C-alpha cells in the first residue's frame, strides 16, 4: 500500500519472494520510506522475514543501504528490489559465516557491549511469553537472564548496542502476552530500570537462561556473580518492598 503524509515523503511496503534460497522460497517484507528530497537523500529501509533471523534481516538491510549509496540522486527502489532478488542468497550465506567473527570484533569495538535491565509487571501466558523472550535473545545474540522471584520479573540482557535497541523495539511492539479476556496483547507495563555500557568489572554471561529464585538473597547472588552488585542494590531492593 502507499500513503502520503504531507512533507514526510512517501512510505510503501513491498513483498518480494526469492526463489531457491536454502531450497525454499523466502518472503521478504521491505518497507521503503522515501524522504521529500529523495533520490538525492537515501531512503529509509526496513527488512522483515519470517524465514530469516533478525540478524540476517539487519545484514540484508545494511547491504541494501550500501547499494542505495551507489545509486544516489537517481530513482533506485526498483534497482534495489532486483538486487536483493539476485543477491539474497549470497548475503545470507555470508552472514552465516561472518556473523561469528563480526559480532565479536567490529560490533563490540564500534558500540561497546551494553547491558539492559527490564522489569515486567506480570506474565499471564507465561510459557508462551518465556519462549518468545528466549527466541528474541537467541536471534539477536544476546545473553543474560530472565529472572522470576515471587511476583518480581526481571530481564537482564547483554549484547551489542544495536541488538539491545532492537530487543526493546520487539518487546514494546509485539503481542507477547494475553489480556484478562485471553486476547493477545502488547507489553504495556514494562519498566526500563537501567540501560548502560558494560563496565570492565561486569562479567559477561555466556548464555541466556530462565531462572526462578526462592529468596531475595538467591537473586542477589546471581547479580553478585556477574559483578553487578551495585546494579542490584540500586534497582532491586525498592521492588522488594
């Protein structure tokens, strides 16, 4: 569809099916936003696909923007769509091999590793909600803990900054839970307690795990083991009252 908000340029979605990628068709959903002074300004592009991970979608988007720069000042959307149909296979293959090296090197030096501490008010559809959080953490290569203690629910994440931002968007915009009548609903009662760059005294979590703690002391130990004693004492005790 097309819509024309005045002065904001034009936005439109295009679905592209790419054949024979990993022996199946891949449906890419591309959203282009053309600013008012397009094509002398690059379009904003977002890439989604149910068959690709978030990280792969980000790789495709980066490559499309690289291509767009080559076409600056000439209409380019059609060329970009043709390009992605021809080159998607290569981008995905490359992203599979590059992802391990790239995330550990360039991403970390460029943006540093960030830490995010979230509080959720409740989970009605707990099993489904937990699965969703685990999937996002794995797709975005984030490590940390989903922590339950009594009524307190905390999510502690570590990873590169763009993935942490991406996670926050997913957490706010996806239908992750159900409301009191059982309808799917978005998370409206989430608090970002802390978002900060990981310091040298913080230990890195190697995995993402879901854990239940029976006492505040057990929860505190988890933070202490990760070198996050100050984080705990600053944000968690007020929640225990």
